C-alpha cells in the first residue's frame, strides 16, 4: 500500500523524527489559512502516489499567504503522471544548507533489511546508484538485532563530518529503521534529509510503502489508505479479495493463480493482441468470486472478449462454471466469453456450462487464439 | 531418489481441522503420503479421517515421529506455527499460507539458517515427488513419475507446465513451487543444487516470473555448477512496472526485475527459454533426446 507524504510524516513524528510543521489542504483558501497559521515562507506540495512531483511542477515555494493561495490553486487538480492532485501539503520552508538521502528497504537476494545513505540527496537515488555508486553506502541489518547505534554512526559519518550534525543524523537513521520495521514497510526513505543554516537536521520529505501483509498489525496505518487515489476497479477487486491490475488492451482475462494469469496475458500479446487486465481469482474460489471477477472485467468498456483460463487444483472447475452461469444470467454480457477448464471436477463443470451453451476447451493456446478472433470480429 | 520428499517423509499437518487443512490432509493421504498427525490447539485427542490430532507440534513429533510439517494456518498465526515446527525438530517445513508479513519471513529465514531447518514457501503449492509423496496442495493426478525436476515461483502455472510434460510422456522426479513472496525459505539455487545431486533427475525445468533477481542468480549458478540440461520459462513479459501482479514478490520496481532481463540472463548462459508454457515440454524432450547429454 502506498501512503502520502503527509501520512508518512505522521508516522515519522510518532517515532520522534524532526519533521517541519505542516498540514494538508484540499482547497486553496484552506492552504492560505494553514500558511497564516504556521507562518511563511512555505512549500506547497502535491500529495499523489507517484515520484517526480517536483519535476512535474507539483512542489512550489510560496513567500506569503497570497502566493500560497495562488500556487495551491495551480497544483490542486493538476495531473501528475496520470494522477489528479486532490490534496496539497503546506509545510514550513527550511533554510537548506545541504541535502542527503537516507532510506531502508528489503534486500531480497541477501534476505536482510538494507540501509542506504548518500550525500547526494534531493535527486533520484536509482540515478545516483547507476551513475555514481561510490556516493552510496549500503549496510545490511541483522533482523534479530535491528539497527545498532554503531551502524547508524558509520552511516552518518559517511555523509557528515560535524559531530553535532552526525548526532542529529544518527537519531534520525535509528528512528527511520525502527519506523520501517514496526510499520511493516517495504520501503521508507527521506529524500532529502537536510541540514539547515543553523546546523539542524530535518526530514523535509518522507516516503513509506507498506507491505499489505503487515497491515493487520497497524490498524492506524490501514486507515491511511486513500481510496480516491486508487483505480476504482482495483479497489472493487481488493474488496472482493481478487488481485486485479488494469491494462490497456481489449481481451479481458480471468485466471486462477498469479503465474498462470501473467502467462495468459503474455500469450495474448504473443498472438498479437493486448490484455485488458491481470486478474487472479485466487486459490479456493467460490462461484461468487467468479461473478465478482466478471463484474469488474465488464466495467471496462474497451473489453471485446472475455477469456477465462482455469487450471483446477484447489480451485474446483465446477465452482468456476457455476460462477460463469450466474454471471451470464445476471449480467447478460454483450461480449463473447471463451473458457478453458482443466483439472479438478472439469467434467462436471463442462456439463454445467452446457446449460448456457458454452463449450470449454482444455487448451490454453486455443482459448487465447479464439478470444482474439472474437474480439477482432466484434 | 527424488528431492525433499519421498517414502520416508512423515507429515504433520498444522491447521488440520481448518477448511483447507482438513481437505488437503485427506488429499495427501489419498495420494499415498504418510500423513501421520495433525495439530490444532484445543483439538488434541480428536482425529481427522483417522489422522490423530495434537495440541502442539512437539507432542505430534514425539508421538508420531513426523519429520516434515505442512502449514495451512491463517497468516496471523503462521509465523508462530513455523517457529513451533522448528522448535519441535522437524527437518522440512512446507508453508502453504499466503500473506505473512515480510519482516516476519526475514527473521524466520535467518533463524532457519541457524537451526539447519529447510522451509519451502511461504505462499507456495508445496512439493511432490510423483508416486512417492505429495506435501502441499497440487493436484496429484497431473503428475507422473520420471526424471524431470521442476522448480517454480508459481502454482497453477507449474501445473500447466507439468501437465504438458506428462502428456508428452515426460515424468517428473520432484516438482516444487517455492512461493510467490519476496522472501522465501528455499530459492532456485537451493533446488538446483539438490536436483544436480539427485541421480533420478536428468533434466531441470525452472519457471520464473517478474520481480527480484533470483532468476539472474540462478542463471549464473547453473553456468558454474549444473551439468544437467535446464529449460526455463519466465512469466510476466507484459506486466507493467510498479504493479504487484498477484504475488507479493511479482513486481517490477525501479526498472529492475523485468522478464526481459531474466530471459537475457538465461540466454546468456545458453539456457533455452520457452515462449509459451506448452513449449517447455518440447524443449525438455529435445534436451533429453538420445539420453542424458552433459552440457559441458
């Protein structure tokens, strides 16, 4: 799950990290009021779930409340990489002397959390890693011990020399790791971490991605989920316990299992068409799940044919067939449906589908080709 | 021979009285797996289809000599279930449960190393050595005993590939799904090492997908250490970046973890990558033609 910068900063504050004061606004007047409250100058920052906000013009400096109104008015409603800005964070502008990067993520290959710091802050860290890897220090953390102060010291000295600044940075590095671990994050970063004119260290930006599987431990974070920032079909799918990703093609796909679902999309592309979506109905799927899946796929008006590919294991083909019958009867789809069924209870399933004059094949390539033909004929 | 599970495998089913646990305990038993016990706290003394149920894994291991645990408990309790199994002294844990927090699996992984216990999963279909033993949820009937080893990050896609192998008369030594999570107990390299050492296995199928760098590392390992022919498949050529494709681990992040990179890594070391799932069987048949040919 992605959360906004202002929400990540709430988590940072909870862990005692120095974050400049600020509040979130949905209207320009509200932004002006906040600026009057906290004092100017301020930064007005678009709150969207995407990187590169600065380059896109979604982060602006404003010297007085009038200018805050003006820039908030510009940023609110702006489109950044396909996402509409609905909120801005109005936050105190710092007097920046230097910018650094600190972050923590999971090293999948080493199977350990990894801390990363760099004196080259304020720019894309992946770019730094590619062009000047010597400017990044990586340090793996033993999950049993957690990040130790001596490690935080090592990281801080890689970036700073002044002992007072090193002490401030160490505190932030230790707190960042703790927040990362306890919030069940997959990524937590501050870019940039700044040193101000009077030698104070501040986290002026914040990014946290949350591991969905860890949300049950932190109900306060689950409440941060911003439904308005998600694709409505993806939200509906999540609520129905389906994995769904919207794509651009016209072949709607309903598959059991993530790997098979990806392979099905790849096959659609291989035979010259484009999949409209990724959709995994999961393991033990009930007829209801299939019905919900059909509803979600049919929301997309670009879909010209629906392709259902099931390899029954725990998923029973008869459950799927019953779901298809229910969906066809209740939703009366105008687009053709093609079905592939193999595995558990496939014979019973075939009989069930006869009721609505659907013939299921057992071959995945065949069903994909058929779906493409039908979509082209439509 | 086969790897990981065979006739000596004695299974304790953690979460045996749950919906999935009871169903699959019976399926495993029907397949011929020695399912010796089950565990559900508070239900000790009961039995499920003749399989005795205990309150703790320790009791189950002591009373029934179980050496392998399969876990079907809900994600909130799965972490504790894994530690309990490690503590009870089983040598292999198969964790079917999906949805364990990554931080938990990081800690579990490092603890397994200390204790010398192997875990397959989490979020996996399990392990089957056709004709010998099945520990997990895969449909037994699509498999056939033979000499192809199959290792995959997926579930149903593995069934698809295995089914084509079986239709072509290419039986399997062992098939295992290692799981779709970002952190898993057993990775491709571990399985390649086991298959290379297994006399029954003559060819290896590796089914990867987007996310992480396990496939790239496997390719390098194969070049150095694997003499048996390997055929690969990679799912997710059409997956968009930054989106989680069902599996928690199937995500292209920061431009890395794409199918293209993985395919290139395999091709670089001379491993053929099938374009379509059905082609895997053809490529394996080609490799096995005229008996086992060493790659070097």
